[in-house]
DNA sequence: ACCCTGAACCGTAACGGTTCAGAAGGAGAT
DNA sequence: ATCTCCTTCTGAACCGTTACGGTTCAGGGT
């Protein structure tokens, strides 16, 4: 079944109109508004189009005229292989894709390498709006997006004046989790967190580094933890925080190893993501530590693997994050950018899910009165 | 940090040129060819642009002129939630995204619902090429894509004249797997497969249905299996094949249950995907069947969960599939479509990975001479 | 015979750029 | 003084479409 041979020059709506002896408008109508011309003429137009190998109106020219590209750009300044392996990121992508699919609009992954200074790809993307996810605060790509005169929604980022935002209340969620552990009696804690900045630092993280983290989410979770524990008298500068640049179960395990090797006294391991927590569980098992009897381990995100592992964690509706962002960026009543008056900030509900990986610590008291 | 207030009408390259008293060419050059004008003038242009809130050349207008959209369309006629949960599909997407990222080109998920007859989204997508994956043979969207005068690469689909294709040699791979089991001595087999057509059929699948499957990959795997086992004297019409519409571990388990409830004699369960096989493993465990002592179970794809489970399976490089497709569709030496002369068919290597889920069956002989 | 209406079709003007051949002007070589 | 070349900038053509505000014409009502 051969497709029509490509003639020297592709047929256009105009050449087709000329061939037919009708106006271009009529040809356009044949495709876009069938009710505007007689069925016979329409058939003749379409037949001739086929004969001439005219593939129908050019999408780009149409977009220029109608001012609609029919796609939303997704900015994800993260290693792609990384994003595609992170269940939370995938959830966001899925939610966004679903919202866009409902609207008959595409989702375009805008190429933007982590270190890359060249933001041309952002400028060249023919999209009707942007959704930004998992980008460090000072990323040049983010700035380039904000320059574009299209609606933009940011996920999990600090609120920027005039820019819509979708995300959970990380601080509140982390506080709840912290008080769950505090209530159980934990005071000797260790923290495993994801990368805090673009520079690699696999190991302990100073308090200054925590506070200056470029990744908003991680920064919030850590500073909130600090506040909660300091409120009950824990000196945060004595709390070990191990950072990992890569976000894999294996890195979670190695981080836990590093932590426990040098801080065997910790009774609870708080991880800023479920992936890291799953790794920590592996490492605990490897060491023969019983969870939660010997050590409590908590995660963050509520991915399905965590549920399977009955991990104590904070569930956040990642799919809804993507979907809300999509609905917001597509909302026709909110065309135009940077209007502070109509700025929307959607805060999603989170839920502390207490699994089987958290319990009271084996305290000194228990030892004294124990068998 | 306020972004410039939106004036009644967005500034354009022309209005900027007028303001500056220079030609549009000069403004265009200020952005695209800095060497074509003096640094002073360029600075003046860019400064004035900022002042007027001109966001730089419009991407769509540029695309119209340059005939480049800067994006590749991905056609995936599958429930999105489904695709995002299938590790094989994700691998393809990741590979494609990586190849495109290297070229500074975006990947656009073209919205195309499974049942949807409306192919307008395909016609409206402003892309420089298409990659088609996991689409039934007769999908209208696929036809719409082939109509478009842009390069197209199909993954895992039967070879279409004039259309580039990337995929493994499913037939050869399945034959190897079949002979592995045949060599072990299995003759009583059962098969679990994914959906064969758009209509739902959760249950046993007739031979006719297998041969008429709209999903090329599944069809090939089944017919190849049939040929291999018939070659050693097995009557395929006696081989039970259980089909599942959804592709989840749970469905794999339920399929295995249905199979073993009515066919307890089978010594090997051949699954056309790892996901199904993982479910079958769960079900075997639930029944107290030892794998592989009591029953052999095999998968297909070689996803990472399968590796962890030490499943006997056929590994195929899903990431490379996506990457090859991307490189092919982007290849500048192969512009233009449907040129049968330059048609490329890339066949990827597969590898039989023998894990710990396949072993010889407990044959009648063994029973006779056993303890 | 008149006016009016609706269906069918048309012409022009954008939409916002890029590109290419060449003009203007000055510097340096002969 | 003339020629050549280079740098810098310009003018006009072109990309392929759709929006907009018409015109034309057959037929219905009175």
C-alpha cells in the first residue's frame, strides 16, 4: 500500500484551492467546518486533496493563526532516567498526561539537562503553557519559562508571586510525622535525605547546607523536622543527616549503612523519601536489626512499594498533583500570565500512614524495668 | 519580582523593530545570529526588548518559517495509566526521551484514547516526526500518522512497506524460549497472555482468536509458541491459553489461578510478559507449589523486577528500542517519508535468561522410580 | 413585483517570524 | 584616486493557515 509519492513540492491549501478553482477559505472549511459548504463540494475537495497528496492543513501554520499549539510543556530539570525511575515523578507525569488527554492536548517533555545553561529549548517549545516540576530554585530554565507569555504552574516549589502553584503542605505533613515519632518517644534520630543542591555530596550534611538547599522540598522537610525536634529539646546540630545525590533504593541502603556505622545509637531513621526508606529497610535487615523493635524507619510520599512494605510514611496524592497542575494550566478562564490577582495556590491533602515500621524505642527505662 | 505587566497587545518582533528604528531582520539577528550585528546594537535591542516585555521570537511562527517544530510525537494508543505502569513501555519512553534530549528536541505525548475514532489530535500535533508504539494493527490513529508527511518509526509492529521499524525478533526469541522448555522435557504447558484485541476477553482464548489478534507482538509470540510445540508433537488445540485484558501482577495471578484450577496437569506456565509471570509466581506460592520443582514459570521482556525474582525470561533491550527509534526518526539524512528505497528495519538482540523458575518437569518416569 | 432570509462561497488581512540578495559606508590595498 | 573587501544593516519575499466581513444567489412569503 504505497503512500503518494512526494512531489517536488508539498501541496498546500492554496495550491489545492487553485487546482479546484475555489477559495482557500472553502478548502479550509472543508476540513474545519463541514457545515459551511455543500457535501458535494466538500467531497470534491477531499478527493482532490487525496489525489494531490495534500495531507490536510499544516499544524504549525494553523497554530500560528489560531494561537494555540495544542500542547503543554513539562519542564523537568532532572536526569530523565532518574525521573522515569522515581514513582513520585511518574505519578505526577501520569496525572498531568491524563488531565491533558481529557482536554485533547499533548504533553511535551521539554529537553532541559540539569547542568545546561542553554535555555533555548525552552524558548523554542511551541506550547500553550508550562508545568514545572522538580527543579532547583535557581534553575535558569525556570526563569526562561517565567519569561514566556503563557500560563505556568509550578509543582512543589516555593510560592512565586504571580505564579500558580500546586503542592502539598510539606511542612505540616512533616510536622505530623515528626510528632508521631516524638510521641513514640524517639529522641535519638538520624535523617536520610535526597540531594540538596546541584553539587554532589554523598555523606553527612551540615546544618548550613541543609538550610541553603536549592531543592525546596528537601529544604522544607529538613527544616521542619529540625523545628519539631528542637521544640522537644533535641539539639539539631547533634542530629546526623546523610545526603545522597542519587535517588535509588541502593543509595538509601548505603546511606543507612553510613548512618548506622557511625551513629549506632539512633532509634529512628527518618527518610525524606520512600525510596530511601526502602533502602534503609534493606540495610536494617542485612544488619539483623528488627524493624520496628530495634529501629523505626519512616519514609515520605506514599508510593505503592511503600504500602507493600507497610512502611510508616506520609502519603501524598502524586497523581492529583499532576492532574491539578494540568487542569490549572489549561483553565481557559485563566489565560494570561503573571496576574497576581488571580494567582492560585492549590494545597493538596497529605495523610500520615502509620505502618509497621515505627514503634517506641527500646529506651533506657525499658531496660531498667525489663526482664 | 514582578514580571512586566502585560500590555494590551503583546510586543512582536516588528513592533520592537519599529520602536528601535531598525529593520526586523536586525532584531531577528539579535536573537539568532549575534555575529551579524554590532555588540552595541545588539545590547540596545535586547534592552529595549526587556523594557517592552518582548519575550523573544514566537516559537510557532519560527517553526512555520523554519519548518521545524523541535519535537517528536509519540503515539501510544493505550490507556496512559497503563503505559505508565508497564516497565517495558516506560523503558521505551525513557530511551526515546534520552535520544531526543541529546538532539535538543522535545517528545510530545500525542493524546489518543484507545477507542477514540477522532484522529484530529494526530493531525494537529506540531511535530517533526512520529514514533508509534504499542498500537493495534488497525488503529485509525496509526493510519493518520502515516498520512502525515513526516518521518515515522514504528516499534514492535509488523513491517509496513516504506515505514521504518525497530523491534526485536520476537519469533526467534520465543522459539529459543520454547526450545528451552522443550529441552527440559515439558509437553504439558499452559500459556498466559496479554490482551489480544480491543474487545475484552478475560479467560480462555480460542486458537482462532489467537491467530486473529490485533496486537502484533502477542500474536507473534503465540503463533511462534504454537509452531515450536507442534514441531515436537504437541497438539496446540489442546494447549490452554488464558488471556487478560489488564496487564498487572494481580491479573497475572488470577490468570494463573484460572489456568491451574482447570488444568492442574500443566508442568510449565509460559507467560507472554514478565508482569504476568510475576503474578503467576505469586499464585504458585499461594497454592504451595514449589517453583521450579512443581511447576516452571517463564516470562518475557526482562524487566528489573523479573531479574530480582530470578525469573526465566527473554530479555529485550527496551531502552534501546526507544533510543534507536529516536535516532532513526531524527536522522537528518533520512528526511522525508515513505521512501521504500531507504526503509530501515532495525532488529534488536534478545537474550534468553535462564533463572531459577524453570527446571525439568516431574515426569511420570520420575514418579515411577522415585522414592 | 417586492423584500427578506439563509446557505454557500470569496478576498483580504493578519499571524510573527526567517532568509537572502544586496545597499551603504568605511578601511585598507594598489 | 580607484578598487576591493568587509561589516553592518535593510527590503521584500515567503512560510501555510484561519478570522473576518463581506457578496451572491435561489427561494419563500406577501
